[in-house]
């Protein structure tokens, strides 16, 4: 009986912890801005892979669901080096249907995604439109100034 109560208490504590944490999944955009973003989100989870493919990302999230380690808030921070279609995003949103999904857009956002109830678009594209110096000449990666602005943007949008 004592063991059962302790186990339940531990499970509840774990669930409570997952409720308040954020899981960041990202490729280059998160890789290059990691140090500065991590400063503001030290207690959160970061899954960064410069070589993410849709398949790898979906497997990573599915594994977290299976292990009951996926947080209630998920940030997808993927730049144009990863060719994500609307269908790919929809698949991930469906997979995380009981979670709050934030999708960071460095490029023009996919409007259909905004209609999903559990989704919030983090439109950094608008910031880049106002501040061209945030984007490198390759028009994919952020400058150091852009990374700093992105970190401040995320802190504002995701403040707990």
C-alpha cells in the first residue's frame, strides 16, 4: 500500500513536470541559436539535429510519446533546409493532438496550420521582414543579431 502511494506520487510529480516543460525540436535554426535560447529555457528539453528529416523527427516524437516523456508544450523550430510540407506538419500536429504545438516560422507561415486548435504559429518571418539584417545572405540562416532577436521573441511568446 505504501509502495503504491509512493509510485502514484512519483507518477503525478512526473506528469506535473511535463506539464510545465517545453520540448524544442529543431534543425539549423535551433542549432545556431542554441546557446542564447537555452539561457532563457534552461529547464526545458532540446532535441536538435542539423540533419533532421520528417521521418527522423516523427520517430523522435513518437518515441517520446511511447516513453511518456513528451511535454505538454512542443516547439517545432525548422528552417527551409528541411523541406516540410503542409501534410508533414499536419501529421506531427495529429501525433501531438493532446499537446500544445508551437510552430516557429522563419519563412512565410503555412496558413492552414493556424486553423488547428492545438497549434500556435510563432511568426518570426514578420520580424525578419522588418529587420533584413536578421537573415544571412543565404536567406535561410539567421545572423548573430537574428539569433538574439529570435531568443527574445521566443521568450516573449512562450513565457510561462
